[in-house]
C-alpha cells in the first residue's frame, strides 16, 4: 500500500483531485485537524524513543527544577 498526502488552499482543487482518484479506484480520506495532530504526536514519540528505561520519579524531579 502506498500513501500520498496533498495540501491545498483551495477546497475545489482538492475535491477535483479526490473525485479523479475515486474514479481511478483509489481510496480517498480527508484528514481532520485532530488526525493531523495525532500524526504529529506519533512522529514526535517515534523520534523521542530511545529504548532506554527512564526513572519517572527522577525525570519529574528534573522537570520541576
């Protein structure tokens, strides 16, 4: 499966592309603001993963300083 993300200031242009994609048998999904936030959060989590154990108590103490 392949994915493409398109962004435009014009709703009519995106609708035209979406209609064409549907005619070609390509699944179309418009992302909500919440969907975009979720993707950004997931990306941030994946970038921040180290695989190391972090002591949450010590981490919170450092944050409070």
